[in-house]
C-alpha cells in the first residue's frame, strides 16, 4: 500500500521525480505495454516519485481522452511495485486549465489515490495573479498543491515576488517546482519560500533542466530584519529526468553529500555543465524547445523503452540537427547514460 503520509514524507525528504512521457505506437495510439515498461523502469531506478499528465506527458492527453486512463495505469504499476517493496512513491498528477477544469482533474487524481497536484499556470493569460492564487486555494481543498513556475517558452508567465509570497501562505501548498529557466525568477521563488511563515512546510524541487546540479548544490541565503534565512532545492521534478534516471538518482545523492560543504569538488562542477549540455540536446534549445518532448522520446527509443518518438500532435517531432546533437552527447558523455541498466532489465519490464 502506497501510504499517503509516507509518500508525503518522501517528498519532504527530497527525491528524483521523473515527468512521465506518453508511450504511443506508429498509429499514434496509446501503447500500454510500453507505458507500463516505462513506469517500471522509473520505479526500478530508485526514483522516489512520478509526475503524470504534465508537460512532458503532453497536455494533449486531455483532448485524446487519456488523462484518467493514464493516471490509472501508472497507479496500478505503483501498487504492484508496493507489493514487493515498502518504499513509498510520491504520485503527482498534473492539473491545468481554468479553475473548473483544474478542480475536476484534481478530483480524478484524488479518486485514483494520487498524493498531490502539480498545478500548471499555462494557458491562463487572462487570469490575474490574484485569480491564480484563488484557483490554487480552491484546488488545495481537493489535494495538496505543488506550485509551478513554468518557463515562458512553453506557455508559462512571469510572476511577481508578491505572487509567491501569497502562494506560499496557502496551507495546502506543500512546495513548488521552479522551472522558469531564469536565475532572477528562481531567486524570487526561493526567497519567498525562505521568508514564508510556512517555510519549514515547503519543499522546493528544481525544474530548471538547464541548471539541475547547481540548483541541487546551492544553499540560498537571505538576511531579513537582522535574521538569516536559508532555503534550497531538495530534489528535482524534471522532464530531463524522464531519461537516464538511474544516473539522476546517483547525482542527487552526490549533491546531498556536498550541499553543506565548504568546498565543492571541481569534478562536480564539471558534471553540472555536462548535464546542462545534455539537456540542450534533449530539449532542443537551438530551436527554442520545439523538439523537447520528441527529444526525450528519442533517447527512450534508442534505449529500447519506446518504439518511436511519436507524439499526439503528428507535427511535434525532432528538429533538424537534433538527432545529431543527441549523437554528440552520447559520444561526449558516455558515463551519464544508463543504457546498460536498461538493457539488463528491459525484457522483464516489457513482460
């Protein structure tokens, strides 16, 4: 049984949370066998949570009628995993759209046993910050909410410091995913969390796929009215961590060892830049992130977990030169992939 309290403790401790992609076949239909294999892979790596129905999963799953079926399948695999292990898995469902839609999606997630909602601000340009705060408050009445700073390149928006102050004072907000891909905006979020009256209740996860290792290593320090406040990222909820997850689990453990150290090894700083370089290829930064989901699919295809890179939108695919960039990453940083681990277990995951 994936106990709710234990899952929340896992989240508060800090863990690797992959954003789960959608597995399709050549006819652009849902491939449940491959989907199950993908979830089994994540669970086998030591990841502490799963985020489903988020950007990496494709927001189009809603129009395709896959929102609830996908959430259900993932929970089935988590439940099967719990039969053989006592490790709690933090199950997070993405919720998006206007308040009514977000509430309906949160209700579905709650019914299926999910522990929290990652509440997307995307596509709500007409909402004021105050309206978004009220939307958050209403969703917390259904499930705990992880607030979300989404980068503008994929539908997010800039938020004021005041927005984050108010968001973090909502009792049902248990943390935030910071993914603006922007140092200044990340600082706003972390400062608001550090100075919040609820700071000890807030768990911060990096979603800055361009700065993963450094985010995990950094203690953010703020002096306010003569008192020093500290806060940092305790884990990651990342599209980048949809691939090479076994190595991501190792990397999180390494950063924990040095988070409070006076000196950080040069090799760890070098690793930070290597991971960022990998992300540039996977997320297609050369083409303004157009191939970010297809890039993740391509890595999983090369590893044998997915049959192809198909997305629900047939026009969503690799950009020119992106495959060659992934070739370069594989050749340049062979220590960062977990292909051997997958090869060892793939047959059983597909069974």
